[in-house]
């Protein structure tokens, strides 16, 4: 197994862990944290796909990573773009209250069940795409 295969496997396993954490947090009504972990799951899965191709993966934007994966694998990613852009919105704001100007509530109070459910759906869709790429 090459160094790149090992790295891809490590990143995808971490992506699965983040997905499970996001699911658990949703069940516990920790919606903001669930959204963040969904974003992390998709980010790490896409990085796994890049590592599988021997490409050093950098950055945190799910959308940017998706574009690179689509290019590397010559795959149509159009159906995933809205999911990726949606997940990018949940990288920083769930964790920092000062990223919601004019709102005095803590960041976690701004998230609801539907937010976490949509983030999970997006993460699962991206991860299923990556899972298919990793098998090919």
C-alpha cells in the first residue's frame, strides 16, 4: 500500500468518525456542533479522495476541495456543488459567537434541528460520492 493510499484511508476513517459525531450531536440537540462536524466529514472525505490520487490536500472549503476532486477524477460534480457551498457556511459560524454581528445570543442558540439535518444530508451525499471514487 502506498503512502498516498494510507493517507487516503486515514482521512476517510476520520471523515466517518466526524459523520458519526454529527449524528450523535443531532440526537442530543447540539445542532451547531452537528453542523460543524458534518462540514468536517465532507472536508476530510474530499481530502481522502485527493490523497488517493497523490495530491496534497489543503484548505477547509468543501466547495474548493470538491472542484479539485472533480478535476482530478474527471467527474461531473454539478449535483454536489450546492451541498458543498451549504456546508462551507458551517465551518466557522457555529463555533464563534462574534461571527453573527448584531445578535447577542451564543452561536449555538442560532441553530435548529433542520440545520443539522440538512448538513448531515449534504455530508452523507458528499461522502457517498467519495466512497465510490475510492473504490474505483
